[in-house]
């Protein structure tokens, strides 16, 4: 079992920045691929970014490329999402996810082994 807790969300003006954190506890963090997803009420969950277990490979949804950066600190069992140049359309609840096997499947199907409770990000225009 892996318990994930997101933090760092909030209200920011367009063009601003936020850094989300996802603290993991339970099983060995360093063997899990990690991802960030977001969801707006009434819409499907959307993939944002993912990183493999050793942090070498990263993946991004097209609309966030060049603005968002996913990273991880395995000794601290924490994943991060640095969000710069935020836009009102980035407003959503952001969820982190952990996947033991099949990071590509997690991205494609938007399902994961474990999920956090979510943190609200609101970008005002």
C-alpha cells in the first residue's frame, strides 16, 4: 500500500508559478513511476506529466510542455510538479499517482495503482 498526499495548491494570477509536492509513505517509493493528473468538474481526468522510477525519463501533455516540470527526490519519497507561466485553463484539481508497472499504460488509460486526494489549483485572469 502506498499513501500519497499532495500539497502546494492555491490561488495564483495568470503568469505566476506554483510547485506541487506529493509525499509518499508505505512501500518503497523509488520503485514506482509517478504521475500528475488534473480534473475539472464535469470533465474527464487529464494526464499532465509523468516520471519513471529512477527519474531519467519524463513525459508531458502537450499543453504543459515548456511550462511544467516533473521531478522526484527518492530519498525524500516525494515527487514534484513545478508549474510556471500558469494560465486560467490550468485551473483544476491536481492529483498525483503511483504506478508500479506500466507507466505508459498509466498515461494512456489515466488509471494508476495509487492516487492522492488532490489539491486545488486556481489561476485567475
